[in-house]
């Protein structure tokens, strides 16, 4: 176990709650993080930006960001902390903003040669039939700037894209239609310069939606993930590279899909998105990956806090 002197952290604000659609998840994450810090003697206090003036942050020496979604994961609170000179966990302003925006993440990854699923940006006047024909069915429709699978639909039948667009557009003006890659969903947790063990996600629902992530107990998480060890090392390195392309630092999570095995036995990975402020609930993936790497929840929280930085 890594030994850290908790006195060096000073007074720590654990930021959770907030005003996003992911508030309830953030409250869960933050409460667990706060409890873990207090158990280890850190002078940590809860701070909900939805209920307290941000000026109150001036009383703190460091911030652990357990906010999810808009205003907490998109560079907004990171900018506040930068201006106040308070080191904080996770990625900086630019990487947080880009990581929250699936469209701009895709453009950067595509330019850098990171494989991504084919996609089309949708609008109210899009030719939905042409998009369905181009991407094939099934396909996924998602808001560009939401997390926790909020607003995501799986379109399985021709003619279903318009309704899926309408659902996603309630959450964001930018809506993505994305080719379905059906060989399995995986995630790589990032801690400092280390890619933690890969987890395979097997929901019992149609896809890994909000309920499967947070409310159901029948989602299966496979770690070891079942992929060959050499491929796992390659994918871990690719995930870390994809994280760095977007400017990620400290800690985070990178999600990817695998296609079905080809006749020659090869499989391809397609990167989906990054999460620069991952969940820390009892259903969350980063604590699972850390545990597989021999890192307890309490140690994980301390190590993330130790990586807090400015700039």
C-alpha cells in the first residue's frame, strides 16, 4: 500500500452534488469519497456548489472533484479552481471540456489515428432514412455532452431514428448517431501513468444504460476481462494514449468497444469516450479496476487526491 502523509493535503473540499442531470450519482460518489478521506485522517469537508457560494472555496487548500456532468466535469468548476489557485483532482479546464464533448473528442481522436465507430451528427432536418442506411442498424443515438448514458437510445428498426433524435435533443443541442459495435463493451481506468486492469461490461439490459450502471444488480463486470494478455497490454497502452491526446491527467476512464472476431482471429477496438471525473459509487468501475490491481478504495481515494494539480 502506498504511504501518504495526509497532513500534507491541508483542508480538502470534496465537491459533489451540483446542478447537472447526474446530481444523484455525484451525491453518492462524493459521500463515499468524503467518508474514505475522513477515515484516513484527512481534514475533508463536503462542498455542494449548488447550495454554497463558490467564494467559500477560498478556505480550502485542495479540492477533490466528485461532480459529474455539466458544470462539474466540463471545465467549469476547474476554471473556478484555477482562478482561485486551489489544486484539484482530475483533468484541467481544456481536457475536461473536450472530454465532456463526445463529438469534439471523436474529431481529435480521428485526427490522431485513434479508431472510433462511424458516426453522423444529427439535426432536426436530417435525412434519417439516409443516416440509417449509411450507419446500418442497430445504431445508437446520444447527446454529445451528457454522461451516465442519459438520453441514449438504441435504434433497432428502420424509421426509429427520428424518435431517438427527439429524446437525445432534450438533453443537448448536439446529437450523435453512432454505428453499433457489438463485440463487447470494455473500460480502462487510468491512475497517474498507469492503465489499470480492463473490465468487460455485460449488462442484462439492451445496453449499458443508466439503470444498468447505477440501479440494477444484474450487470456483470468481468475482470479479468477475457481478452488475451498481450491484447490487454496493447489496449491499455492505447487507452492511456487516447486519454493523453485529449489532455487528460491525474485519473480518469476510457471506454471502448470490440468488434466480433474475424475469420483470421483478429479483433478491433473502437474508442468511445473518456470520463475525466469517474464515478466512485459502489457500482463504479474505477474502484473495481483498482481493487483488481490490489488498490483498496481508501488507497485509491488518497492516490487520486495526491495527484491534484493546477494548470
